[in-house]
């Protein structure tokens, strides 16, 4: 009886420590509306009915009734008939990817193709008047890139009048590369003017296009899908596919890391044919919108390792930039990935043209491109946020021991006080202020 109180105090401290450690997350993969955990592409999607590491507002779950559907991640969904949200605890500040998965199906009288809704954060509107057509047989995945520097991050779902909202799966995870996106880049307009745009990391970016130029569809270390570029080409006679490179790529010398793109992107490319003036790709974009355009390069076409190819990149027809892997240390340029970033304002045509062409001052009169990404700047949110009391999804494992049960209740009571005292800081869309311990954690 003398030893028991000390044992129970030690047991209580271990529970508190375990609970504190369980919130130290910098990634969430959620199987919405499900009790099941599912592994997809190396990610463990946790059923949101079984996890206490995040909270979800008033909602219901729905399941696919067609057993012929062989897409386990998309057999359930979470339904919102009123404005509601998911809320995530954020420990590590930095640059995050957010992906929202939608797959419509029928479940009894519920037809997910009838959903019409908006999705937003506290600062930005993500999806407006969103819905999925009835003939959609594939999941729709919307991807966003943002900076989070607060302790909370919320995603709000707002159904339209007489409709509802839904989501099938959610990803929120920190990008290990702290310099994945810098803050200032050249600003390009359709008229060709160029100045410096400052404040990219205070924006919320939505992925519009991501293409692997000259290569097949593939996925990378951040679970991004790269698709072939052939459908975007204006003229196929001006180009040829590069011979795929099978050697070792040299990262971290010209700016690109193994998080910038997949190896497959840098091992393949399209190159200018002899006597051709340029290669041009045309991409559909929203009219009069602002975009971050990232172009990926890796010289796998040069015959000489000591001389890099110089060539021109054009965006629309009035802006041109010389592409040259400039390196003060004169590192071997062959098979060393690098990229260029531009902030580009689209015109009222609804398309964006990107071209590469040769330069007369280059030893090799050719040009190439390995990959391209276009991300649209999201607008500030004008959707009213309805902050309702959220239901904490918690699973309590009871034991047969009466004393342990009492102390579990004590733990829950103390944690409840802790949550009530915690200050809600939903920091989205601004540069994080990194302390030394946070810097070291992001670098590892």
C-alpha cells in the first residue's frame, strides 16, 4: 500500500509524457469517414474515426455500397451538411503540401456527385463552387503549397444551400527542404515586363500542371505525380526525345535537391531538332491570374563536361531568359539538376506558352527542357468562417484495473485543461520565424 501511490504517480507521468509525444506530428494522412488504416504509396492513411491527433467538426461518414469498386482509399468519405472543418496541430513550422482527395460514389440515397461546396482556410479560398461530374471514374486530387507558422491549421468545408460537402482523404505534411520555395522571383507579364516579386512564401499555391518532359508518368519522393508532356506540345517536328540518362545524378550543386523532382524527370528531356527554331508548349491557365512557374533542367545532352549549353527560355512571346547552369565553383555541369522560378501573370487568353530555343553564343546550338510545374496563387478568402465547437476524435482504451481506470480519468481531465488553455493560432501564408532548434530539426 505504501509503494502503490509511487507506482501510480510514475504510471501517470508516463501517460502524460506519451500523450505529449503523440502530438509531435508534422504529417497527417487521413482516410476520411473510415475506421480503417490503409497504406498507399508508402503513406499510412489513418481512419479519422480512430485517431485523436486532430479534430473534425460536425459531420457524418458514408461508405461505398458498390463492392465492385477496387479503390480502398476511396470507399468512404466524410459528409458535411453544415459549415465545418478539420483542425490539425502543427509543431514544426515551414513549407507544407496539402492534398484533398475526392472520389464520388453512391451510398443509399446519397450521391456524392450532387455535392456543391467551397473549401477554404482562415486566410485563403481554395476551391469555389466545387463539385465532381457524374461520369468521373477517377479520384480528383487538389494539391496546395503553403507556409504554416502557427500552432493550428484548419481546412473549412462550406456546403452550398440545399447541398453538402464531402472529402475522401486528406494529406498535410512538412517538406523537409526548408528552401523548397524562396520568397522573391522575377515577375513576368504577358507584355514582357520583368521586375522582382517579393512575398511568394506568404501565398497559397494550387498546382495546375506538373509535367515530365520527354519521359513517362511517375511519382517522386513527395508523392507528386508527373505526367507526360506530349499533349501540351504545339509542334512535334521541332524536337526529339533525349536519350535517357542512366548514370548518377549530382544533386545539391546547382540548386536542385532530391525533393525538387523525381530522378525520372531529370533523366529524361526533350531536345531541339537540328535547324529548328524552338520547342513550344501551351498550357491552359485561368485568365488574368498570377502563377509560380518552375522549370526543371539537367544537362544530359552535352557531349563535353567542361562546357555548358546556353539557350533561351521564353514565356509568352515578349519575355526571354538565358538558361545557363551558372556555378561559381565550376562544378561538372553534366547530369547536375537545377531549376528556374518565375512569377507569371496570365493574360486574358486562358493559355500560357513556354518555349526553349538556341543561342548563337553557345557552343552547342540546341535547347532542352526536363520538367515544368505551374502553380496558381490563390485569392484571399471571402468565405465566412463558421467556428463551431469541434468534436475531439479520441479513442480511450479502458483497463480492467480499477486504479488504472481512475488515473486514466485524471489524465483526460488534465489534458482537457491543457486544451482549454491552449491558444488557437492559425498561422497560414507567412514566413515562419525559425528558432535555432527548429532550424536544426528542419535540416535533419
